C-alpha cells in the first residue's frame, strides 16, 4: 500500500522560510507528476507547485518567485522550498503524486505564517 508522508510544516513569521518534504512508502512506480496543493479554511484546495517526470515545473502567480519545487527520484520524494512567506500562505499543504497505476495524496501538514 502506498502512503505519502509529509513533514516540515510549522509556524513561521512573515518573511520567513520553510521546506516541506513528502516521501512515498510502499511500491510506487511510474510517477509522472508530483505536486503540492494547499487549502485554507473556507477555501478550495489549490495547486501551488507541480513538477513532471520531464522536470517541467509550474507555479501560480501567487507563489511564483517565492516557492520552488524539486524532487529526488531515487527516494520518491518531493520538496517544496517556501521563501518570503506571507500570512496568506497559511493553509494545510498536501502533496500529490500521479502515477500510471493511481493517484495518491498525503495527509497534509499545517503551515502558519504569523507574527
């Protein structure tokens, strides 16, 4: 059974940085997309970063230039480096893997940006 385990969330002051990690356990193959999404209270879940098997990345304008997604294929792990954090970045962050045999979500990690 495949599980995605996230880590790295927490409380940070505005302007600070956090690095999220998401590692897959179990037998997982043919990952063609890895992404990070977030959901703030009362809002829909939105994508904040994605990376394809060809290393193409995409970001919404709200985080472009501040967030960077990267991955380690050997470890089936995806990272999200978040810099210059703002209070509006406060949300639960989820990782998401798309594979040829199915799609998987992490359990979510809370990121709170507050002074």
